[in-house]
């Protein structure tokens, strides 16, 4: 599990998403799942947050070429009302990407589809799904310090133990810090947790 300071702007959010992707490559992971980062505690408009996330994907494609181990990148949107915004932004970002005919799946039974799914370097595919990132089976998931992180810590004893013993004091973090914790009970093998500032709204 890795922890980073919360983004304060779309540019910061883009940098953090990119850093998560870099970490996935460094660990030779094949898949990573992001929630709708920035739209909860941070209060960033959905369109702005989605644009920053998919811009990071584009930058990642441009920088890594065909050298990445990552084959699947997901954006898992919990709130169904936000799903169309993320799908729309994903479609817009396809302008600079190669394309393939693939459907975007939904975690709640329905199957919203787009005619093409973006492909990044090395046949790396981008998917937008509805559901909870905490139940995703990607090699790595990204969790925010809020509802998502609480769910992770309550579901995984190893992550909870490491969090309490090492990283519970966010005041000691620096911007763009990446810190790893273990996970033993979730479907994923690695968790990147983004530390959000204390706010009353849910993540």
C-alpha cells in the first residue's frame, strides 16, 4: 500500500495518478484500478477530476512507450451519477490514443458501452466501471483517505496493522510521498492510498 499527499488542483491530481502508474511499472504489475479521485473529500468537479485522471493516462502512454508491464487501467466509479462524466472524458481522451472495439463494463448489472476502448502502450487498455474499488481484483488499487481507506482498513488486517504502526500521522508526509503497506485479505496485491485533508464530505 502506498500513501501520498492529497492533490490540491487538477495538475496535482494528474501528477499523483501518474506517480501511481509509475509505481505499478516499478513493481512489474499488470493492472491498476483508481476510484473517482478528487470528487469526494477534495470536492473537485467530476469533469475536472476525470480530465486530470485521463490526462495522466495519456502522459503515461507518451512517456513509457512499449516498455510498461501494465496492461489494464481501470477507473471504478462508486456513484452511478458520476459514471457518465467519466465515460465522456474517457471518450474525449481517445483522440490521442489507438482504439479497439471493447465494451465498458458496469458492476451493478447494466452494461454501458462505448464503441471503442482506449489503448495505451503495449496494448494497455483503459476501462471505466461502476462499483467499489475495494473489491476490485486488479494487482493494485488506489484508495483515498476517507470512506475508501476506511473500508480497506476494516477489511484487511495487515493493511490496518501497517497503517497504525507506520503511517497514521499524515503530518509527517511530504508532497508526492509514496509509502507501501501490506495487504493480506483483499483481492488486489498492492494498495496505493491517497491521503486527503480532513473534510466533512465522504470520499
